[in-house]
């Protein structure tokens, strides 16, 4: 029987007290199940499984409990780790013996370190170093002020309180390391918090990520300098060897390792995932570089982080690495990391140390936080950010997280602080993170800028003014449907179009979103991230050239996460003064509408987010047919289902522009309830006014027909739709989404459809029903004004026209 002997050192204040030796079996077998008096909890492998399961459960439970308080996941994980540590649960000898015997504790700590290595590796992969060259003067100004101001302030405070510090903390290398840590904002932390707050694509998010990346470039030099100073306390030779090792390590990464990654990308066929053998080799390299960096005295996590930096972000390589590893790293390994930190957090050690021993360190930390916040706030105001944006930027850049925690543990390893100091830093980080993050979400609402009070709709666009359209395209599959819609919309010199084309690509394996205005900048080395761009650009440019005198075309591209894509769409719609946003959808082979696959599902659906926040009207274009291109001179039949309300009025206004196209015949069907049952009188008057205006414009147009039908409930409404579809093939069905529709017209239909949140009940039925044959369906939502209900109602003229006169105007 092998006996493992080991001393478990418990650092009380500085770290000299050792507990008694504990002996245990190196391996306990479990040949029998519990039905034969076996004891699974004594089996080392089972103990590790229990510890791992308990770690993940406590981490996720804490996160669920704190979610209503708007707490980020980092706070929940830190609290979970602290709960399992000697501050609380590990105070119980029974709990320690069952969950954290020496074997399990040893493995969990090492799993935690592996989790940190992989987390920092992925963070390096997501960082786009090219952003440094694209950063503007504002980001550089904020970064310089926010880094050097707290660095000076903390250094001055350390000099003033030096007499009250112990010998290790009083050394210049120690105070310098703490000052540099408080001065630098690390990219991985800002990215994680902004992602949780859905601020990655906001103005504050873009500004913060660029500033954090510049700050990180200073941080690397600071840490290297102060680490060399710490090594010089042993001998000058140690410092020289450290600097030489760092230089050689970095040169090798920038040279050989980076070229190897570029070779892998060249070997990968376009549009194909990276070969599995390359992925495995890279992850083995993560551990290899971690071993080398630790061997050279560069800290074990630096090697993995630097390796991630030399891997080109985004597809194909960066995206593949993130897709294949992010879930297991964040959901399995990282909870072990926080338990690793929690096991080294001891509230009772902090009590034993006392305030007198901890106050100098506390003074450095608080002065660092305050100087960081205030200097960033003033710098942001100096570059003309608003007070609200300046506060949000300063709060985000003041946050501390995983990178700082590993630095704190590194300080314990270097004997700069003890367990008591580490515990205080853990509590300070968790408390300030828990306070500042909800403040950011309350203070800064990314959708607020899109809440305009003026009307931006087709209905309220003057006839001779530009019709400003924002077209969103995710891939080349949507291209022809969009071109077909623009062709039949019939731009003329009297009714010109201004079209903004927004090509969006989901970003995977990248940390910072990318937005390109092609009127001001070229793709350059970024072209590989937008594989469909050339075809989209050529097709729409060809369309413009055929109508050069009446179509103005501008192109934009973005690579962002689906969860924040709506911010880019709404922001571009606001800046371009668009009156309608067109979002294409595709019908799958089984009849379902591929909304979730293309734009995300549930509350995070881009479609839902755009409709809730858009500063203008929104059109959802569903492609139902296999036909990809409309013949230039062929006749097209369109039908408008007018069920009343703002959305139907906007749909009719758009259809009115199509009615001027000599190749388009238009049928308008208005649904009415018997005896006006369920009608909203104000909406009814507005409907009458828009319909009357439509008549006046088209009373001499023989290609326009109009009819009214009475429907008692949803079944009657569907019956009329099926009758219209049976009588004639319509190339396009146009319908309002759902605002203001008389509920009696939809009675009993709510259970018939699955995508009614996006398309509305009627829009989804027409789009998905096999009985309604069409090339495409256009579902329109009129602009929703927020906080200005008075502006939402528009005076309409001629609302008293009679039904008999309406019928006499149309054939």
C-alpha cells in the first residue's frame, strides 16, 4: 500500500505556519457497489466527480439567484468559489474530508489553472491586434490618461504610506506591480462584461474595447518591467535571464508560431472548417507554451495568452477554435478556477491579520479605483463624449476580473501579499464588480438613441423626396430576393431611392465587433471575413447602373454577434434617415420560416429587437419560391391584405409606390368586421383616410383593383385568403404585421402559427401555408413612436368618404 505524505501550508498573514503532516492512501479502490457494502465516496475518482458536480451546481445556482440583481456571471462564480472555500463550507472538517481530500483538492486546483490557461488563450484568440492601428485619437487619449493617472496616484500613495507597510509590500517592485495592475484595463474582462450587458456594438462598447486594447499594450510592458525588478531582488543575472527569455519567447511567437498559423489558414479550403489535426495540435501547443513560460519564469498563463494573440481572429482558424472549446472551458473548467481561488480565500485569515496590516494595501487599491474612474471620466469628457457615455466608459474600464485574480494569486506566490491580502482583494473585486455592473446597465441604454420623436415612414415621405431604404443582407442566398423587391418598387427621377446596403456576418472567434463604411475605407486584409461581399456588391452595383439617375447606393459591412446586431442596424437606420428597414427571411424545405437560424430565436431574435427599437418602419421579406430572378419585362401580380391599423396603412403606402410600375398589377383587399364590431374608431378613421388618398392617386390606374370583404372571425379571414390564392397566382403578398388589427378578424387564429412574434398571425400564415403560392411575402411594421403618443396619431383627411364612392373608383 502506497502512502502519500504532504504538508498543507496555511499562510496566516505572511505564510510561515504549517499544519501537521497528513497521511492518506494514494489510491482507494471500490470493487463493490453500495449493495455490497461498498463506499463510493471513499473512492478517489468518485470524490473528484462529486467535487466537480458540486462546483458546477453551486456556480450555476448562484448565477440564477443573482440574475434579478443584474449581477454578471463573474460575481456569481466568485461568490460560489468563496462559499466552497475555508470562508464558509470548507470550515467543516466533514465537508473537507468528503469533497476536498488531498487528492480531489489537488486535482481541482490544477483543473482551475488549466481553465485559466484556456480562458486566456481564447481571450487572446478573440483579440484583434489590428484594432490598435485603427484606433482613433479619442481612444488613444482616454487610454493614456486612464493608464498613467492611476499609475502616478497609486505610486504617490504608496510612497506616503510606505512606513506602515511590511517589508515585502514596501519594496518598489511590489508597489509598482500593484500600481500597474490598477492602471491597466484588461481586454478579456471588458469584453465579457460588455457581452453580458449587450453593449459590444454600442458606441460605449466600441470605445471601451479599443481603449482596453491600447491599455493592454502598456500593461504587457509594465508587468515585464516590474517582474524583472522582482527578479533583480534575487540577483541581476536573474533579471537579465528573465528579460532575455521574454524577448526570445515573444520573437518565436511572432515569427515561427504566427507563420505556422497562417500556413494552417492557407491549407484550409475556403468555406471549410479547419482540419481536426490542426485544432488538436494548437490545443496541445497551449499546454506546451504554458509549460515553457512557467519554466522560463514568465508565469504559466502568459504563454497561452500570447499564443492566442498570434492566431488570426475570426474564421476560419479563430472561429473554429472558439466554437470547439468555448462551452466546455466556460462551463466546466472555469467553475473549477473560481473554486481554486475560493480555496485560497480565507475570511478568518483576514480577521487574524487585522486592519493595521491590511490598511496600506487597501489604501493602494481604493486610490487606484478612484483615480482610474475619475481620470477616465475627465478624459472621456475631454474628447466630447456626453456625461452619460463618459460615466459608462469610466465604469466599464474600472472593472476588474479574471486576469486580475490570477495576478493577485501571482503576488501571493511572489510573497508580495499573503492569504489575508488575497482574501481582501477577492472581496473587493467581487463587491465593486457587483456594484458597478448594474450601474452601467441602468445608466446606459444602448437603444435610447434610436427613440426618435419624428415620423420616419413611407406614408409620411413626400412624393418627390428620396425614399431611404436600409437593406440588410446576411448572405448571398438573400441577394436575388432583395434585388427583385427593389426592381418592382419602381424608383424614378421623380421618386428617387437612397439605398443603404448593410452586409452582416456573425462574428465567432473575435472579441471586438467590426463596422466598415465602404465610402470611407476599403476591406484590405479584412476581406476574408466577408466571403459573400464581392458578389453582393457586384449584383447591387449592376442594379444601380441600370437606374443611375434615380438610385443612390451606399455599402456598409459589419461583423458582430447576433445578440447585438440590432444595434448596428438601428444605428445605421438612424444615421441614414431611413424610412424602412428590409430584413430578408427564407422558407425552408419543410415549410418552416428559417427565422431562428438566420437571425436568432426567442427574446434574442434580431428581428424582434429591431422591431422594438427601430427608428423607422420595418419590412420582413420572406422568400417562398425557387425562382431567383424576375424577368425584366414580365407582368407581376401583387396583392395587399388590408386588415386595418398602422401596419396595414404603411403596407398600403408602400404598395402605392409599386402601383406606378407599369409591369405591376395590384389588388387591394380590405377586411371589415360586421357592423364595425370591435373597431377602434380612431384607427378606423385613419384607415379611411389612407385608403381614400390611395384611391385618389390610382382612380385612373386600370392595373389597380379594390374590394372589401366582411369577416366575422379568423376562420372567415383565412377562408378569404385561401379563396384569393385559389383564384389567381400572386407573385407577392403584402400585409401589415399586427398593430391596430381588429381582434375579431383574428379570433381563433393564435394557435395556428409558430412565428407570429416576428411576422404577426396573418403574415406567418401567408408565409408558411402551402395553400398560398407566391414568390415572396412582405410583412410590414410601421414605425413605433416611443414616449410620444401624440405624434403617433396623424390627422387624416377625407375620412368621411362612403363605401359606394370607393367602389366606383376601382375596376
